[in-house]
């Protein structure tokens, strides 16, 4: 299997983009926690437990964001492996033996 070689500039751009995506998720998770803690306090204070509904809805969005950042966008190299597999398939189709 061939590996893509990066120039210094492209490696720097990729590293910054991945770090920015991860930082974006951490900020999203922090805001989620802070807002939902406040909603729980309001919910308990009113005697009704409605805060679970926004927490679940937003939690689904946060989970999807995490999958995109840490699994599909290169955090686990799954994306790179899939791209390389497609490159290999296309190269094999162009050069049948």
C-alpha cells in the first residue's frame, strides 16, 4: 500500500485543521455541559424534570459532531485508510494485470 507524503506546508495545514476541529468539539462539549447543568437546575427548581429532553437532543448532535471529528475526519485515521483503499482500487482498475 502506498502512503501519501506531505510537504511541510500541507502537513502544517492538515495539523492545524485537525487541531481546530478537535478544539471545536471540546468547546461544543463544554458549552453543552454548562448549559445543560443550568437547565437541570431550572428544571429541578420548578419541580418538573423536563431538562432531559434538550440534553438528549443536543447530546445526539454532540455525539455526531464527535464521530465526524474523531472518527471520520482523521482522528483515528479511518478516513485516510478509506481514501487510500479507494486510490488503490482506482489504480488497479486503470492498470489491469
